[in-house]
């Protein structure tokens, strides 16, 4: 088992960060790691996710949403081919900070399976997670600064 866990402190309340995370249609404009997500963030639904880790080949997979708690947590599980070959449990967890004016974003993935030792590239994935976290932070904080926390910022 391998785990990547990154945190980002964001000067925006959890609902703003949540909205940024769920605006899948705009991911190609601003998200350097998860380049696209198609589907609905609803428990039991399948998504189509395209990731492009830095300096690496991208991949597309179709995970199942297992948790969707509004303003709090989004998680999915994806598999490469068959169960227990290379499984990834991906999670975004939003914790309110400073009375809900700020957010602590936990971005984590747990990898399990027989192929993890062959396919897992910690350094590239960690850089991808960090790049996405920074982009979420910048986008959410820009909304708060503009005074229009629900606007679709470009």
C-alpha cells in the first residue's frame, strides 16, 4: 500500500472550495493535474477522469463515487483492469478553519494492489497533487477577493 497525502490552507470558506472542486467543465482551463472529469459527483455514479502527472503519460480511468458530502468530502475508487491489481482510493476532504472563513484541504490517494510496486511514481504524483492544490487555492481565493464567491472565475 502507498499513500499520497497533501494539504493546502485556503483563504476561502468550504462552500467556495467545494464549488471549485465540482466545476468539472472548467478543469481544462485551470487544473494542471486532473485535466478533465465527466459525470456527476453523486454516490454510486461513475466518473470519467483524465489525469496528467508532470513529466508523465496521462491516463483516463472510470472510478465510482463512493462519498459525496456537500462542502465536506468527495471520494472515489478506481481500478486498473481487475480489482486488487492497482486500486486507487482518491479523496478531497474540506475542513473549516477560523470559524469557517478558511478551509484546510486534504487531498489524498491510497494505492493498493499487486501492480503498485511497478506503476506507482510517488514523485510525479505528489507534484501533480501539489499543482492541483495550488490551482484550487488560487481559484477559490480569487473568488473571495472579487466579492463574488459563486461566480465562475476564468
